[in-house]
C-alpha cells in the first residue's frame, strides 16, 4: 500500500471501509493516535454557561478632531 493510500485511509472513512480486512490490518496507527472522548466531560462542558466579555470605551476619547 502506498503512502498516499495510507494517508487517505486515515482521513477518508469511506475509503478505509472499502479496504479488505487484510489491507486494514496492514495500516499503521495514525500518528496523532486514537481519539477517545469522555462522554461525561462532553456533557458537562455543554451544560456550562458561555461567558461573554464586553469592553466599552468612552465616546469622548474616540475620533476627536
């Protein structure tokens, strides 16, 4: 399998699924490693309120002739 095919298999799920079991077994691990999300952490962060910051400047200091 060429380097181009390996990278494509890492990036393109449809292409990866089209490979035979033997071809998939020959794929090296993705250099970034596996991605595992913690469901509880994801849910906790979704519940947190979003913080917004607002900066106001006095108009008198703005664009004075």
